[in-house]
C-alpha cells in the first residue's frame, strides 16, 4: 500500500520536471524495485521475529515456571521470591543468558533480549514502552470480551519485538501476586522490602499479568 503511494508521489514529481521519457521510466522502475526490496525485507524480518520469539518463549517460560513451582512446593512462598525472575533459570539446564547467546548464534542476529513487562510492575526495570502498553490494554479488552489472546510481532525504532501474553494460570501465582487471603503475608513483607513501589498485586485467576517480550536487532 505505502509502496504504491511512494511510486505515485515519484511519478507526480517527475511529471513536473523536464527529464526525458526514457529517464522517467528508469527512475520509476528503480523506485518500484527499491521499495519492493525494502518492504519485502521488513516483512521477512517480522516473520523471522515471530519464529525466533516463539522459540525463545518456549525455551524461557516453561522451565522458569516449573522451577518456581517446585521451589514454592519445597520451600514455601517467602523463600521463593527470587524464583519469579531470571534467577529461576540459573537453576535449570540453560540460563537466560545462554538461551540468548544460542539464539544469537543460530539466527546470526546482532542482539536479542528476553524479558517481561506489565501494566502493574513489581520490578520497575521491566517498564513497558508506549506501544507495549497499548498492546497490553488491547489484550485486556480482548480478555473481557472472551476473545483469544494472540501474540504480536512488530517493529519499533531500530528493534523488532515479539510479545506473548502472560496469564495468571495457577493459584500459585496468587501467593505473591494476589489480593487479600490469597497472598502470602510473609512472602509479601519480603517482596515489599525489595520492591518498595510494588504494584503487581490484587490479581485474580485468568487475569493478564503482562507479557514476555523478545527484543531483537538484526
Ligand atoms: C514466590 C513469589 C512469586 C510467585 C509465586 C510468582 N511471582 Fe511473579 N514476581 C515475583 C517477583 C519477586 C517478581 C519481580 C522479579 C524481578 O525482579 O524481575 C515477579 C515478577 C513477575 C513478572 C514481571 C513483571 C513485573 O511486575 O516486574 C511477571 C510477568 C510475573 N511475575 C508473573 C507471574 C506469574 C504468571 C506467576 C505464576 C505462574 C508468578 N509471577 C508467580 C514473585 C512471584
């Protein structure tokens, strides 16, 4: 669409110039080819972002949740506070840094960062960009309307992003992210001592907690 608009603009400009007919045709063909090339590669990168994000998310989320659940079962909520972070992956076969390094090599990309974000943050370092906030809000509306929550892949500035929804899918999450009785009192005292500005509470089962964010530079 925008590609056609660009060519039309070029044609309009050329109409007003004294360039020969032959030169005009060459210029138009050049612009058409160049814009197709650029649009094509952008689309390819979005497709590749989808592939990489899906793979990274699969390597990242399930082992982390598994380690967290095992830790809560073994040691209780208070002593598991660190396990809802990258720290949990240090206790599995692959740390987050190793996953990132492997993906970087496999896909020959300049950088990849796997992280999380939310509209109600516990760790302020996980802050969402404006675009990410918009997507999180759209998912909340979709969730209210009982629509399917779909991951999204997009470009923002120099980076490509993959975002997948994180839903409170277990009562275990509520021990540290719930409200009232559901939240573990001792664990929350510890959480507050580390994250003084914590907003990540009062969630219910099936609420959208946030998103996994895969940030890629090609
Ligand atoms: C034992 C306590 C505990 C449990 C149980 C727990 N979390 Fe967390 N959660 C935390 C802590 C602490 C952080 C901050 C981690 C960090 O510094 O990145 C956090 C951060 C997060 C974040 C990152 C966004 C933010 O607010 O900084 C998401 C998303 C999240 N938790 C989802 C979940 C989900 C989903 C579950 C259930 C599968 C869960 N958590 C269970 C303690 C917990």
